C-alpha cells in the first residue's frame, strides 16, 4: 500500500466556512469535462460546480430540465479525474429529488458513489427541506440554490431578476436561514438584488455564492463557457468575459481548413 501523501491541500466545506469567517472571497466556476476541470483546478479555483447547465452548454438544450442523473454522473466522473484541489459539487438534476426525500437520497448517493464528487447542490428552499435533511443525514454535504432557480423556469416564465418584491424577498431570506439551520454548507444566490444578497449574507453563517447577486456575496460563480467566450448569444449584465474563444476557435479552424485544402499542411516536418 502506498503511503505517499499528496502535496495539494484540498478545499473542504470547512475551508469555505473559515474563508467566510476571515472575509476571504470564494471563487467557483462550472466544468463538465476532464480537460477544462484540470485547467481551472491548476489555476486555483476553490469550487468546481458540475452544473446542470451542462444541459444547455454541452448538450444544446434550451433549459436544464432534460439532463438526466446518468448524464450528470458521467460529467462528474470526467471532472473528478482532472481535479486535485477544488471541492467538486454536482447538481441533482430536475426530477431526481423534488417531492420524494427517499428518491433524493438515492440520487445523491449515486452521485457520490459513482463519481467520487464531494457534495451535491439542490434548487429550492422550504419545499425541498425534507429531501435536503435526508441527504445530510447520510453525511453528504449539500449546497442550496435560491433566487432564479432554472429548473423552475416554467413556473417563473422568464429568466428575469427574482425577489424584487418584498414577499418573494422575505421568503428567500427565510429559506436561506432554514438551509443554514438544517446544515447546508453554502448557498448559490442567482439573479437577485445586491442589497438582498447583502442582507442574506449577513444573516447566515454559511457562505453565499452569487451569480448576478452583486458584490456582497461571500463568493462568486459563473458558467465557465460564458467566462471564456465559448457561448456567444448569452450576454446578461452580470457576466464578465475574459476570453473570446468562439471567435478564436472559429478563426483557427478556418486557417486549418485553408492549410489542408491548399496542401500546406502537413509540411515536411509534420510527417514521418
Ligand atoms: O448549473 C449551473 O451552472 C448553476 C450555476 C448557474 C450556479 O447552477
């Protein structure tokens, strides 16, 4: 048996709690495959989310609803193979946890056992509390997700900012406090007013991770394919793009096609 220890200090749910206590911001990005997960892990990202946004980004669906548990496990297995340091969180997809806490536990256990991931994320508050409690009772760390919850898109009707009115804002605050009380290790706050994120972040002990939630969250998350400019049509106000890979890859492909067609590739150094 090998006794060699890895040099890398892994991010755990306790690391994140301490980061909030110290006021150190938490960085989180999505990844769905080995190659990109390895790159962002090497760069030092704290949390990698195997998001059900894979349904849009990887599979081309309009919503996150069609992706299955088997698909999520496949993506999570690929990501885990590329990660040495980050905490890997996997979304429970639509239809695998709502309204049935035993099914929720079963889904979470499959993700943990079959992928080797470190935690799961579920969308919703009080209405899914039983499912969250049951998953937590099995020792599986749970992250919540409040505000714009894309699995409920047909209930909302649009992807506009949530919780602008008092009633929805109060429910969100109550839900965040409930998730904190029952033992979630963090919560994503998606597309809600910055001042509400501030109030939530100051009212709970677990870290808040914003996406369109403003600067007062304890951390920030974005979809990696948006950050590196692989997606082209998606331009919400909260998004900051750091690369324009769609155009770069297209230009590189055009040059390659040109080189093949003209006979320039392969040249004498590119053959045996
Ligand atoms: O699936 C996803 O990518 C997410 C993020 C938007 C937080 O849930």
